[in-house]
């Protein structure tokens, strides 16, 4: 087997084993709550997609990747700078035509893991750590991931209590009562800040 092909296959296998959630077609992952996603993230940001395009990995040429650049509106953890660019492996060729769901002008809240030695990154838990920001009929900004935020806040009240962290009464009610569905962006960002290790 050619050394480059062998190396690519090893990387793909490692990615499949270490992946942490699912929604990109072909990726198998484990469901995680918000605290676990925040803990696995190196950078958390809110931003608007400036560009997204699919290209071969410059080193591992057998791999398709999507390169996404966002204009950063807010950094919640780490230093995202004014613009943030990452390269994500495309698990399924059908996702290539869709740039894995990133399109110019879309707004996202992204919980990004540290890049690998090959410069590959992704939201923590893949689609679980990628929240699309939209405005509802009343103009309220809401955020939802590909799992519909299902079980996102499971165990969060207990985790906050364990760490001795307090949140507003309104946010506490959201944490206690939310099971699935969109979450107010302001509440989600407040909760991420409370859970972030940088706030410990």
C-alpha cells in the first residue's frame, strides 16, 4: 500500500474512533451535554460565515475538507480574533456539495475543538457543538443544533451546583425545564460563560 494512502486511512480511522457526536452523514458519535461540549472546546465563538468551500487537504490529498471562515462577533472562550478559519474533514461525499452545512451569511455559535496535528478541527461533538442562530417571529434570537438541542441541558443544574456557580433565576428555570428545542441566544451564551473553565 502506498505510504500516503496508508497514512490517510490511519487518520480517517483515528477520526472515526475519537469523534464525539453525530450529524454529518457517516460520522458516529456520542451524545453530550453542554458542560461536556464546553469542556472539550478550545475556542467558543459567535460569528457569521464569510466563506465556505470544499477542497482537498493540502497534505493528505485523499481527504476532502471544508474550509470555513467566519467574521467573529463575540468570543466566549479562547481567542478567536476578528476572523476565525478552520478546516473540517468531510465524512461523506454527499456533504461536499453542501459545504457540510456552512453557507455565506449564516450565523453560528460554534464550540470548536483544538486543531489536530494535520490542522483539522470541528465543533465539539460535531453537529452538537454547532448552533445555528435564527430570529423567531418576535425577533428573538434563538440557537439550535442538529439534534434540536435534545438533552443538551441534562445534568447542567447539578454541575453548576457542584462547582458552586450561580445563574440568574430566569436562566435557572430554563436549565431545569428545557428538554429540547431552540434556546434564547443570550441565555445560551450566559450558560456557556458560567460553565467555561475560564470562569472557574
